[in-house]
């Protein structure tokens, strides 16, 4: 299985420095949560790790090899990206959207093989979207569409999956279902990085958390060591209730401890 690493990543947009020397490692068998206030640099970091965002400094490696020097088709098989959900632009069938996840595995000018059909059906089943297979994606709700795109990336069977706010539009049932899916993907030997705003889900499901604020890593490690009152008060300006239930740590945002919003 693959290991993805970012080393000293710096990204600027004009005079604004979005990332200030961020380093991060994503290893097999772990679900890593990337958390932080709005504007802290989370989405920019994900795009930089995928080679989709130009960097002022730093490098990204996959198993020690510079990502930019690797065969792009091989990278597309190893890495999958689930961006923040947007509006559907084309009236494609759900089945066809999910099948797009198999493109890096198919030979040029060849149709889908039996293994491709099986992977698509498996992904539809995992995400509870099989009943939507013949619907057009532009007729779906935001939550349904997000689950379809999650099915698309799972159909590609990537070694490393990076997901940007994959549960933001989902109801509680499907939030828990999606996080179980992502944790299960990690348990099968893959690396998963997920951007989250829900600190309760981050505490429960992630093996490790990386807390960003103003383009820097403020804390990283197991959820209980990152989601402390001190860290959350400083970065999010909130107070929390925390504890353990059934052997799992939990955090519930509870109060505002500073009136000015974070990220300013």
C-alpha cells in the first residue's frame, strides 16, 4: 500500500499566504481527519497533496517518489479525490457517473470489463445508491449526489483517498454510514484523509487528527490529544463537552468563548 507525504508546503494567493510550511503524512490503515476553522487552509492543502495546486515551496511524495514526476495514469489509480459537492452540470445516469471511477483502470479505447462492472455495483451497494443507478444525477438532492460521488471514488479502489467535507450535506444516518465506509476503507489497508467540520465525527472515527489554523499545523495526533479545551478555545473560540463512551472519545461543541469568529 501507498504512503503520501507533504513536506514543507507553502502556498500563496497574491499577498495572502494560505499555507505556511505544512507537512503531513498519510499512511496505510489510517483515517486522518483534517480539521480547522474556515479559511485555515484545509482545501488548499488537499489540492496541493494531489498536485492540483501550485506550491511556492515544498514537495509531495508518493512512496518517497516526487508526485509530479510519476506517470499520471498510475497516480490516478493510486489517488482518488472527492471534492466538495457542487451542482450537477451534465444529466448523466448515476451508474455512468460511478463508472467514471474505473477510467484509470481501463485500457485506452476499451470498454468496461467484468471487473469494472463488479466494482461499480459494489460501490453502489456500499453507499446505498443502487436504487438510484438509473436516475440522472442532476435530479438528485445534494445529499444523494454526494453519496453518488463517494461511490465513484470507491469504485476506483484507490490506495489513497482524499475527501473534502464528504458528510457536510448528509443527514445523521448517512453521515455515520459514510464515516463507517471511510474507516472501513482504511481498515482494508488504505490511507484516507478527510476534511471535517464536525468535531464529534472527527473524534469518534479518525485514528489521527491534524488541526490547521491560519495556514499552520497547530496540533496533530490522536483525537483526544488534539481536541483539547485549550486547542479548541484558541482555534475555534469555543468551549466543548468531552468524555468517553464505549471506549471511544467524544467531543460536543457547546459554547462560544470569544465573540469574534475564528479565521479572521
